[in-house]
């Protein structure tokens, strides 16, 4: 069962409180998304650690329900 952009956004926002999340459907098929996440929680973390936080926020849905998600993360300072 595929996920909607709204469901993905909600999971990430709930899993990373205070994050600003933008979700883009890359192909218009509801199966390939890009997430751009800005959060102060990413401060001092490597890119791998930041992405791990996003995957954890998705609560195991990556794979079975969410086929493809390109992730871009940034701290508030880097995003401005």
C-alpha cells in the first residue's frame, strides 16, 4: 500500500519535532518522493545521522509502503 505525501510529511514532523518538511512527488505516481527537511535537531550530526533520523521517523514504512524517497536535510543556518 503506497503512502501519500501528507502521510510522509506527518510522520517526519512527528518523529522530528520542530522540523520543516516539504514533500515532492517526483513522478506523479505516488510512489517516488523527495523530502526536504530542515531541523535544528540536525545540528552537529553527520549527513548519515540526519538521514537515519528521517528513516526512524518513518517507523519502518520505508520499503513495504514507501518505495523510493530521496532525502535532503539541512540545519536552519544552512537552509537560510
